[in-house]
């Protein structure tokens, strides 16, 4: 009888004990889950930081590459814009050039009775009459002819030093003014009448800067017989075209160089020679720039070279 009365009680105790143990186990599991959900392990943190550093590094390199490409693009557009404006202006002047034997023509290799140009080592000069508008004097009757000249200023005291200038001096008719120089005919020459037209350093108010970033100007002739020459023919009518080469440095790169460095660099860019093939001068100029190790590379890499034919 005692066994029968005690068995149900034991069963209740066992069930209760099992329930308590189950509840305790569930509570531990919940606390473990809450503990794990409350933070990361050290390994997880290290992996996260490594991935973040890698992403930042990749993003930084991408931005740097984009900035470099954008900067180079802006430099090229700056130089291209400068060269295009200047070369287009020259094309208009040469297209309307007065090609007559009774007026002067000053250029590389010209001789008497014209103004003597000579070999012109370094930057070239050129002066001629052209039927384009110019800056006319306030008095007298304006003629349809202007004196046009191009040069790279070599006066180190001038604000236009190492910059390409253009003269557009409007001329009056002969005999209509006692103070203003009119159109002159041979044997009167540019060098005797307007010395600034045949000099790279003589000042004249008719000069204006047309290429502030152009520091090298060189040209030669394509003759009517198809040959190339660095000497002007006896008559200007023997010239079929002028082949002009220029070196342009963008404004951002130019501030890295002093005027003395620009002058030295211009002197390193060789002159035309009689034996040069078409395009060879530009190639030699580019090779000189590539081999330069004395000037800042960002400045040298900002120099662009151009060549154009101006047909008469």
C-alpha cells in the first residue's frame, strides 16, 4: 500500500524537475543568443575593417585617376583653344596678303631690295601687307591695307615677354596726312619705316598679344614648284604656302616655369633645316621635350605642338 501511495508523488516531482531543467536550458540558450546578437567577434571586426580599408583605397585611386584625366583634358583644351584662335587669325592674314613686287615683304631669308630677314635663328618674324582691318590713325583717309607682323616678344622688360604678338597697323593713303605714315612703296622698306615690324624687341602700340601661351614660332616655305625651302624666293609670287610650327604651353603649366626657363626651353627647340621632311620638325621638338630632365615634368608635359599650312 505504501508503494502505491508514493508512486504518484514521485512522478509529479520528476515532471516538475524536468520542467525546471528545460526552462533553465531555454533561458541559457536565449541569453546566449542575446549575447551573440549584442556585438561582433574580434575576427569579424578585423574582416570588416579590412574590407572598409580596401574599399576606401579603391575609391581614392579612382578619384585620383579621374582628377588626373580631367586635369590633362583641361590642359589640352586650353592649349588647343589658344592655338586654334591664333592659327585661324594667321590664316585670314595670309589669305589676304598683298603679293606685289613694288611693296616690301619681310620674312626668313628675304634680301634687298626687301627688308633683309636673314636666317632668323630661334623664333621667327614676318611682316607683310594684307587687306585686313587694322588700327587706323584718327586722321586721314583709311586705305584697305594694313601692315601685319608676327613675332615672339624678346624684350625681357616687357609684359609681353615670351608671348606671341601680332601687329595690325592700319595705313592711310599716300599724301592725305602729314603726320601719319601711309602705305609705302619700294624702295622704302619696313625696316626703315617701321623698325618694330622687323624686330622682336622694339615696342609699338600697334602690337597686341595674340598668343600669350605661344613661346616658339617657326616657319618655312612651300614654293610653287613643289619644293620646300627655308629661304624666300626673289618674288613673293613664288611662294605657294607658309608652313608654320608653334609650341604652346597651357596656363596652369606655364606658372611652373620662369621666363628664363621658357627662354632656355625655346632655344632647345631646333630651327628648320633645308633637308627636313614634312612633320620632321615637330618630331624633333617632341623628342627634345621628352628627353628634358631639368624642368618640372608636369610643366613640360603640358606643352603642345602644332603645324599648319597657310596657302596663299
